[in-house]
C-alpha cells in the first residue's frame, strides 16, 4: 500500500509538471504571435499637399505591408463615386485634367507612398486657389489588413487628425465604394 501512495503522488506531480509545461508553451506561443504581429503592423495615413500641384496620397508608416481592401471617399460627409465627382463637387461642372493611381485593392509596402490623385491645374489658374481651399472638404475611410489578417480602418478627414480603429474584417464592395 505505501508504494501505491508514492506512485499516485509521482503521477500527480508528473501531471502537474505536464500541465505547467503546456501552459508555458501556450503563453510563449501567444507572446511570439504578438511579436510577429508588431513586426508586420501597417499604419496608413491619408493626406494632401499643394506643392507644386494639389494632390492626395496614401502612405504606409507601419512596419509591415498594408493590404488595402476597401476605400470610401467623401466630400462634405457624402460618399462620392470617383475623382470626376470629387472635382465636380469641389469646383463645379467642367473639364479637369488630373492623374490618378488606384489605391483600392493594392498592397503598400512599409515606407511606401502612393499618389492617389494629382491635379494638373497650374498655380496661375484661378481654380487652383479654389481647389486648394476646397480640398479639406474631402475625407477617406480606408480599410486595410496586415499579412496576418488583422484589419483596421483609418478615418482620414483632412480637417482633423485621422483616427484608426481595429476591425474584424473589411467590407466588400458596395454603393459607397470609391471607383477609380
């Protein structure tokens, strides 16, 4: 009988050690995941400039690639379909010359900046001054993910500092999706 007690005690101790090893292993895996997550964390910025042309760009200021999944551009809070509508809302009807790059469904490397829009207006054109002032009525909501599948949405109003919120996943195309 005393040997059975010793055997039971050893079995309990071995089981506890095994359970502790399992817990330490799970915690280590969690910490490693957090470290990898920090190493591939994209941080997007939506901004504008006026030297020498009026332009809008998206920049990845993070440490990992940003997979841009969904973009909504608004003027005065109302979603717009494309850059033609943006210019019509900001400058009124007319013909405008500009260049663009698609910034929806693209991957942005760390440190990369993508010129989304650049106006061809010359500083001497009176519409330049109008667009220069009106550009701050524009805002963008950009949903993007890391290579690990973590997703965020940046709400970039050009009047106020941008806010970024973590989201479960990016929405699919809808009526408000910006078409480029």
